[in-house]
C-alpha cells in the first residue's frame, strides 16, 4: 500500500477557510517563524499573547522582523518609485487636527499648534501590484490583527486615502503630537532615517470618559513623565491604539527618508475620516468624507 508524500514547503493550491481568494503571504512574512495562518499553532498563540500583553500594558505591541527582508526591499522600492506623489505637509496642527478655538484659554491643548512637515503617499497612489496592498487585503492578516487586539470584528478601512498609505519623513521633517481619528493602526517600517524618527507616545492618556486635557497639555509643554519611546527597525510590526494615546515621530535627519507603511483597520465599516482630518493628513477631502461625516461613537475630540 503506497503512501502519499507531501512536501511541507508546498504552497496551498486553493483558498483556505479565510477567503474565497487566497493572498499568498509567503513572500511577505516568514510563516515558519510567524505562522499567522495556522490558528492552532503554538507560535501563533504565543505571538498573540505577546501582542495583547503589550497593548494592555502600554497601548502598543511590537514584533521585530515581522516582514521578510525581500518584502522590506519590495515595499521600499515601491515607495521610492512613487515618492514624488507624496504630499508634503507644511501646516500647523493641534493634537486633534481641529481649527483654533478662540473661546478657549490660550494654553488649552486645542490651541497648542506645532508645524507638521511629514508627508503621505496616499492609498490611492499605490501601484496595482503593491505588496502593501496585498498584505492589507489578506483576510489572514485581518484575522490575526483582530486577535492581537482582542477586538472583533474589525474591517478594512473605507477611507480611500488613508486605508494603507506610506508615511514619508525626509531630512528635518517632523510629525508632531496628535491623536488618530481611527481606533488603531498597524505600522510596518520599511526604511529607517539616518537619525531621529523615533516613535514617542503617551499610552492611554485619554479615554472616552475623560479627555484629560491637563495631562495632554503637560505633555505638549514638554513633560516626559508619561512618554514612552519605541525605536522601530526595518521589518518591524507595531500595533497601536492611537485614538486614546497621544503620539508623535521625532524629527528625522540625513539623506535617507524614513518610510513606514500604515495599514489601518476599524471597528466601524462605515467610518472614514472627517473632511478636516482628511485635508490635514492627506491633502484633500473626497465626497465620501463629506457624505459620511458624523459624530464618533466615543465622543472624543478629533
């Protein structure tokens, strides 16, 4: 009686239970070290436990070397090819990306503005065969991120500009303190700057029940008591709750720009950026931003 020999390196010939059409992640992620496609694998379970512990303690999970070197190279090359399409920002923003409110005290955090010079390669500028788009569209990735967050279901973001952009910071660029309009963000660093570009954040400095303007103001004024620093390396994965955590990227230096991919997921499939948020981050608002503008369920300022 003959036996059927199966090569463990063979790729699946059809879709898994995740999706009707499978996106091959072998070219993006080391699925031996990070078997995010195998629900019962002990390595996957340990990875999810690690992420949940980081998110619980610090509002941030960090997985070094998540992307393969080949994926880092391909994404860096894509971003470099289309970097001229990045919209350079040169505008003053407050942490909430709102207009100045002269009815408030001058030192209110809504009235503390800093100049932002970083830029975005918007999602609608990605190439047709973009590896970043493939990672983002993978149901396996969505399921994995959902389990790490211990939140579900989550959805790919409907925002056509901000769902999976590249953030670019060239010599001297700065991305000042701010809160995100979406619930959480996934970051994949594909190119480090020569100097600077550190991710700094104040974990869970506000909640849906308390804007905590006093502590936000203190951080904006230079108080470092709640600030944590994460020095991401190329290929690293970060999962971050940016809605409640004030955060920034320190100024970059040198001729090599900092490039980071930002695949973004949400709990509300209808949600997109408010028009003023889209303009501040991505340079323009589209009809969908106007049509879907509504008060956030959490009631926080953005």
